C-alpha cells in the first residue's frame, strides 16, 4: 500500500525514484518476532508455574 502511495506522489511531483522498503520491513519483522517471543516466554512461565503447583498438589494428595 505504501508503495502505491509513493508511486502516486512521485507521478504527481514528477519524481523518478522509488522508496526502498526492505530495511523498514526487516525492522518490522524483527519487532514482531521480539514481541511474540516475549508473549511466549510470559505464557510459558505462567503456565509452567501453574502446572507445577497442580502436579505438586496432586502428588501430595496421592502420597
């Protein structure tokens, strides 16, 4: 979408160059991967602690 807007602006203003998006796209993907990693680590930590306490409770009950 951004590329289309830039092409229209360039056509209106008579420019002959285009925008380079590869660098920006790589940064966006890196930010998404980092955010996903934070969410996954947080979820595993919460679920891991909860599962551990449930297993310990079941072990005490059985023992």
